[in-house]
């Protein structure tokens, strides 16, 4: 009986850790996809409004983007380059920081 409880606890820890590591990558992929779509449909959007759309999109995915980590340019269409880092913390025993970068200049 103790073995079963031990194995269940190990399994629960593995599942929890896997979810903790998967969430930042899901946020990255979802943000990247939605940002590309936003860039495609925002050709005639004023720059201030477009900037707000990007920040709101980052907030939606709980991405810790700051304005200093985002660069905007417009050459026919908007180009956004953004970088951020997220740290995964597993019970204060293991920490890992991931760096993410998005560049819409080549379509994604």
C-alpha cells in the first residue's frame, strides 16, 4: 500500500511539473499566432491603438511584456519584435528561466 501511495505521489509530481513547464510554451505559441493575425488585420490601425492591442494581447496570455522589450515599426504593415523571459519554479527546489522572442517581420 505504501508503494502505491509513493508511486501516485511521484506521478502527481511529474504531471504537475510537466504542466508548469508547458504553460510558458503554450503562452508563447498562442501569443505568436495571435500577434501574427493582429499584424495582418491592423494595416490601417493608428499606431497608439495597435500598441494597445499588442499589450492587451500579452496581458491576455499573462506574458510579462514591458514596453522596453517591444519594438514597433511600420513599412507597409506593422512589424513587432518582442522578447521576454519566464521562470518556472517547482516548489522552490528547481527554477528554470526561459527566454522567448517573437518577430513578425517574416510572417511569424
